[in-house]
C-alpha cells in the first residue's frame, strides 16, 4: 500500500477508520494501525470531528454481533484518548478542506 501524502498534509479520518483503528475486534484493525502509522510517519496532520466522536460513541456503546460493547465510562476514556491522538475539528470547520479517508485504502 502506497500513500501519496506529504508532510503537513491535513487528513480527515472518518468514523469507520477511527473504529477500525481503535477497536481490535475489527478484522481491519491491523491494517488501520498501518495506515494511520504511515500517515503519522509522513508528517500528516490527522483530524477527526466531534461528529466522528459522537458516531464512534454510538457504535461502541451498543451491542454488536462482532464486538463487545463498552460501558459509557470506558467509552469516555477512549474518546479522551482519541482527542489526544488527533486534532479535533468543529463540526462545520475544515471538513470540506481535508481529504477524507477511506479513499480506496
């Protein structure tokens, strides 16, 4: 997999990427660790939004056939960690200016 992204490139990661990056139960978890690591190593600015965090919270706190759901307390801990890992855009700002992944990753 080759990512053509230069240093300082702003990249918006959608909810599906964040879920697969953070939740080990997803089959694509290792792939997303690789993709996000490559983006970080390329010097990219990685962005998420409050909407992504809300969607993440909705998915991880309800029962799913493929994963163990989180308590609200555990979810809050993970959301705080994600806010430390990624830049957080307001819901209206920046999203139209940032490349959104996945783009055939």
